[in-house]
C-alpha cells in the first residue's frame, strides 16, 4: 500500500465515521425532526455519484468510503421518510 492510498483510507475512515453517531441516534430515537429531507436526498445522490466515480477509476479508498457513507445516509433518509 502506498502512502497516498494510506492517506486516502485514513481520510475515508474519518469522514465515514462522522456519519455513524447521527445514524445510531436516528435508529435509536426514530426522531428525524431536526434533519433536512432535502439535504439527505442531495447528500445521498452526491455520495452515490462519488461511489460510481470511484468504481470507474478503480480507487478503493474512494469506493470504500462512499459505499459505507451511502449506506449510512440512506438509513437516515429512510428513517426521515418513514418517521416524518
């Protein structure tokens, strides 16, 4: 693994982990009142496109980060839609 890839994986881990507390809180409380539906729609769309881009260029840190982040964002989006 190159230093560049290592930096990518560390950045991916940190930014992806930032979604974990909100995801856990949303699952536990089912309270999405303070979350913007439009923001999570835009975020999920953008993360999906970053994932596609990562797949097209074969960048594993980009793929890993965006795959996991997309799951977290979609969970929150699903809760936002279900528990209005």
